[in-house]
C-alpha cells in the first residue's frame, strides 16, 4: 500500500528495499536517503509443527524462503 502511494505521488515512504526494489530498478521510485540505514530485524515464519503440514503451508514456506533469500542478494 505504501509503495502504491509513493507511485501515485503521495509523498516519501520508508519501507524495506525488498518491498520496492523492482520499482527502483525501473526508475519509477528514487531512493532519497541512500546513506541512511536502520538495523535489520529478525524475520521468522512460525507455524504449528505437527506430523501433517498442508501442502499450501509447505508451498508458502518454500516461496517465502526463495523470495527473501533473493531479496537479500539483490
């Protein structure tokens, strides 16, 4: 929602780069404070660990791992 607001010329936003790295790469958004960084925070997926995991849960975990690993690389 914040990225869409910035794209609609509704001001400056502060979001992690992985939320808008594609828009920055396309030149749709510009980083204003490139030297200003905040410390990273831990990110966890928490779910009930039992013998059965629905396929949708497994797929979401796999997707999240790929997405965030790729975001860290970029």
